[in-house]
C-alpha cells in the first residue's frame, strides 16, 4: 500500500502544480511579472520537477501492491492492446504536429483539422488512450494508480484547459470548442479527421508502438 500511496501523492502533486500554474488568474500574473518566454520555461521546469520523480518512483516500484486484475494472456487481447496503443501514439504524434488551440500555447484556428476533428485535445487524449491500454494490461495496485491516474489527469486537465480558454472570451476558440469533440471519436467529424491525419504521424505512431511492444516481453510487463 505504501508504494501505491506514494505514486498517488506524486501524481497529485504533478497534476495540481500543472493546473495551478496554467489557471487563468495565476498564469496571467506570472506572465505579467516574468514575461511569456520565462513563464513557459518556469512552467516546464516545475512540470519536469514533479513528473521525473513520479516516473522514476513508478518504474522502480512496478507491479507493487495487490493484484486487482489480470488481462487474459491471449492473441486476441494482445492484438487489441497493441491496436489501442497504436491509436494513442498516432493521435499524440498528430497532435504535436498540429497543436490544439485548447493547449497552453495553442493559437486559435478558424477551423479544426486532422487530429482536432477526432478530439480537440489530441496530445492529451493520445496519452490517455496509451495509459488506458496499460491500465487494462497491468492490474497491480501501483500500476493502476500510475496509469489510471494519468487517465484521470488527462480528462480533468483537458476540461480545465477548455474552461480556461472559454473564460478568456475568445470567439474563435468558442467556435472551435463548439465544433470539436472532447472525447476521441465521439464527434461527427471523426472519420474526416482520420482521413486528414498526416501520413508521417501515422508512420511514426505505428513505429513507436511496435518498438514499445518489442521492448515488452508480455502484455503485462
């Protein structure tokens, strides 16, 4: 239980600092005092200061705690999890190539395109899909706390970004928000978004997913 609790605490510290610094009032005050570039540098430094210990501690305490569930060791399950990981990596890479206006530094767009038609938070949601696949395949308490916590952070963090942007009163973002889906593949433009994905993003996403699978001796490792 101790290892799982520490993972939860580290994750909460990372998530709370991330959302606190990006909140509308605090971010505006810090930008006014530090300037935009220095704020971004400080923001990234703080995020890394919390994220690095979180990842290190989890990697040194993987599969700790009670076994809550275990995924069936079958070809069908393995294929499904690899496929989900591919979707997550492709969405993440495509999102990096086409940043969402909902992100901290994203510029407003008149019309969504590509991954943004699938979800207005492609980077976050791609990470969430990857984490969800790992929650399914890793059922020990520390694993569930880490990967499940990332899924929760993705959902709450994405919602927080939306609320901050909407509070700014940007009409272009309001139109972007109204025409895009929060959760991946739940909007009417999802199929069009798939067709518009950059081929390079698809290739990179598939390659990264295959490399990650190769480095895992089993689906629960």
